[in-house]
C-alpha cells in the first residue's frame, strides 16, 4: 500500500496565503506574480487536499486581480473622459475647441490620427474641420460627399461605427476621395462617433490607426462619450463666438458713438470759432490759423491761379518738409490741380497725393460758379469724417470772408477808379482836393510816377487788378479798370525794372495772353494825363503789329502810334510790302540779310564804317550788300525814298522786336 506524501508544513501554507494577499494589494505586475505563485503551488508535494485548496485560492486571486486591473483601467478611462469633458467646457474660440476634441480623442484611444468631419457651408459636403496626427497637409483640405465613407455612414445611422480593415469593409460606400485620404495617411482601422445636437449631427469624430486594430466596446463607448461632450462644447464655443462677436459689435458701436460725439463737439466748437471770426471781419490769416489749430494740420490757401497766399501751422506741430510747388502756377503739383477741379465739381473735399508722406485733403473755395482758390491741408494721420466736414465748412467760411472783404473793398475800388479817371482827365486837375485823394491811396505825385496800361481778356481784368494790387504792394500804386483795360499809377523810377516785373507776373507766372505798355516817369499831373493818350495809341499799334505777351515803353512806339493810329494789321503789312517788299522777298528766297543791313545803314546815318562795325562785317562786304540792295530796289536813295524805306524797315522790325528801335524812353 502506497504511503501518502507528507503534508506541507503549516508555516509554508500560511506564507503562500500571505503572498497572495500581498500581490493582490500591491497592484503592480499582479498577473505575472500570481501566475508564478500558481506554478509554485502545482509543484508542491504533500497533501492533495491542501494543494487543491491552494490552487483554488490562487485561481481565485488571479481572477480577482484581473477584475481589479479592469476596474483600474475603467477608472483611468473615466478619469480621462471626465478631464476631457472638464477641459471642453472651458470657453474658448471655436477653432481651439475643435482641435482639443480631436487631440483628446486621439490620446484617449492611443491612436495615430484623429479628425473631425462636418458640413462645409460653402461646398455643401463633408470637410475636415480639425485634425491631429496627419502626415500630409492635403488631408486638411479633403472634401467628400455626405453619403460616403465612415463619416457618411455614421451621419446616416447616427450611431458609432468601428472597422479594423477600412479598405475591405463593405458596410459603407467607398469613394476615390475618401480612399485616397486613407491611403495617403496609411490608415487601416477606424472608429467614429457622431456629435449629436438634438436631431442634428453637428459632426463626426473619427479616430484611426495605421495598423489593424479591433476596438473594444469600452473604447467605442469612450469615444461616443467624448463625442457627446464635444457636441456640447461646440455649441458652447459657437455661442461664445456669437457672444464675443456681439460684444465686439457693441464695442465698435460704442466707439463709433464716442467718435460721433467727439466729432459733434469739435464741429460745434469749430462753428462757434469760425462764426466769431466772420462776425468781426477777421483777416484771412487768422481764419486759416484757427482752422489749422482745430484740425491739427498745416493749411495752405491757394488763390484761383494756384499761387500760395497764406500758410498756417498749428501750435506744437512738427511741420512736414515743405515742397515749394504752390507758388508759380506752372509749378503747382498736378495732383493738387486735379483735386481742386474735382472738389469744384463735387462740392466736397478731395484727397490728393503728397510728396511729404503726410495725408492731404483739398477743398475748393467757391461762391456760386466763381472759384476764389482752394484750401490744402496736410496732417500726420488720416482725417476723420467729422474733420473732413469741418474742413469743408472752413472752405465755405473762407469764401464768405473773401466775399465780405470784396464787398468792403468795393467802395474803395470805386473811389480808386474815380481818382484815376480824374488824374488822367486834364479838366479835373483844377480840383484842389485831387492831390490829397491821390495821396490817400498811397501815391505821391511829387515823386517819380509811372503809368502802365495792360490789355488782356475782358474776363480776366478784375483778377489782374487784384493780383497787381497784391504782388506789387512794395510800390505805392493805384490799379483800376478803365474802358476794358487795367491801368496802374505807381511811384516807380526804373522803367526797365517795372517792365520786367510786369512781364514776369502777367506772361510767365499767370500765363495770360495780351500786351502791356508803361510810360514815364513823370513828376506832374499833366505828364500823366498826356501819357494816357500815348499808351492807348501804343496798345493799338502793338495789336496792329500782331505783337503778344510783351511789355514795352510807349516812347519807343510814340511816333509810330501817331502815324499809324488808325491803321490795321493788314494796312501795315501792305505798307511794308509796297515799300520794301521786293527786298524782303529777296531775303526769303536767297536767305540773305539785305533788309537788316539796310536798316542798320540808315540807323547810322548812312555811315558805312559804323554800319560794318555794328554788323561785324568788313566794309567791302557791306558795299557789296549795298550794291545788291540797289539792284533789288533800284535807286533807293533818291527822290525822297530814304525816309519811306527807313520807316517801312522800322515797322517790319517792330513786328518782331519792339526794343530794336533807336528811340529811347524819356
């Protein structure tokens, strides 16, 4: 009979039970340690009943350990879902919330890639709203039909879905777009859950792996729970965006209201200041300076010809680099000219380019259809709408001020006109008060006094009178309009300098077309009155000579003015042609200078040597030319023809060069 194995000592059995309890309590590497303990029990020798009890206890410990691990895993999963839900409930921008959803979905399932699909409002299909873990940026721009792929299947069934082999799965419809994205990312397994918002599917959360993976129902449940939280988070984010947008709209509305209030206050203050200036008849420079201070910019007032009249810079303002382009009309910037024209047409201020880097606005200064000039403002920052309106009202106030100034000066202009007429009318010289009237207007007839007459277009006479008064203010003078011509009486002794200044102003700076004559200087009323007649004849002769844009001294034309006072341009041409026409025709055909040679010969009283010196010729060459002249004209120095020829040659010269005459001003 077989003897039973000896029983294991009680102390060893007690140690085995204690080890089981210790392994269950430590919570780390339980299964491996319990399995090793099970193998140890199976190899024990001794009482079968004791060993069977130990084996049963070991198997039960292993089962308890597995349940504990599962509970721990469930606890970790729940903690992850709870943390995700807590994070998603934070108020964030929608894009950040969408990214948090896919990133947490990828981490909770330990997957390679996750994305959120949703309806694209522009294309009407499913697009990628957010993605995490992609290989290619093209994945972000994928758009697929609403019925295709895992996303289309979940959207239709409104239930979670998982597949371990996407490309071979037939539970959903494949499309080239979907399959291309899956192949590009190298995905094999996918699990997706819908983001439900009532009866609407707000999106589909999809998690994928680049290997074949079977998703545990617990993992699908976790993803579905996250999707439910994500749906709430999306609604909160959208509401947050709407609230923030509403707050931004409210802030902008408040800002606009504040700006409008400030604009109204500034407009009221500007109106009060401008009205006060107009009421007291302040000068133009005060008005311009006030506007500059109100609008914090450098202001230039240009007259109708584009001439800079007045400049104002506000206090504590660092003026930009000033480009001197406003002074001569020919030099005014094309952008300013264009802006003035547009402002004149629209009646509103117009933006203009600026070489200084400042912001420039131009407003025409007008009264009905008459253009007085323009205001040009340069500011460091763009002007607000309210500031532009103030600038436009400032242009209107400037026009009112100029009209008021014109009205107040109308009586002065009328008195100047009557005074000049009396000065030029000998019958009025017996008036003992005439010298005092003249002196009241700044002219002292006891000093050298000159008389100037200007003939231009009738519509421009008033403007010329104003310009002469302002530009020649350094000389005491009176300027008025007499019988369609501008007449100026001026204390001036340098006739040549006065001619040059008038020419520069009228025909270079202002670009007018016409003629002007000066006479004098004189020291008495009689000389000035007599000069008036000489000037009218000289002006008439210049027109008959077809001269334009010239200023001459009437003494150079006095004899010719008397002789040809009633002759027209055609009459003068006929006189010249009848006397020396053959000679001028010969010069034109042969390219010779016989007419000029004969004039020089007669001007030197037929002195051959003096003529040769004056023309820079050898005296023999001069005699050859005189022989040629005799051949063309015949015996020109007999029968009293010399005076006629000399006069005709002088008229011809005067047609091109008034200063060529040998007469000298008195």
